[in-house]
């Protein structure tokens, strides 16, 4: 994941994107959560991060996901 050129560190960007993908929060809710943690970031910026970094996070999750089994029996 290349965060070069962004004003925030990689950990903060990933935290905001994680909140959006994991929980049913609006971008403004995430903005408030980040503000409570001492990070001033606009909701539009969070939206751009989500659009940009979601494919990267999905690909990383697919690599970690293990296949359960080849067949299912009921």
C-alpha cells in the first residue's frame, strides 16, 4: 500500500478505512471518532481513502482467508 503523498500516516488511514468497512458508520461518524482520538480529518478525505484503499485491503484479506473444505455435507 503506497501512502506516499498523503498527509497522514499509514496507520491512521487504515484505521479510518477499517471503521468504514467493518461497521455501519457514515463518513461523518468516522470523522467524529477520529476527532475524539485527536486526529482532525475531513469526511470527504475519509471517503477518498475508502475508495482508494479498499481494493488493497480486500486483496490482503483474501490472502489470509483459508478454504474451509472441498465439500459440504448436510
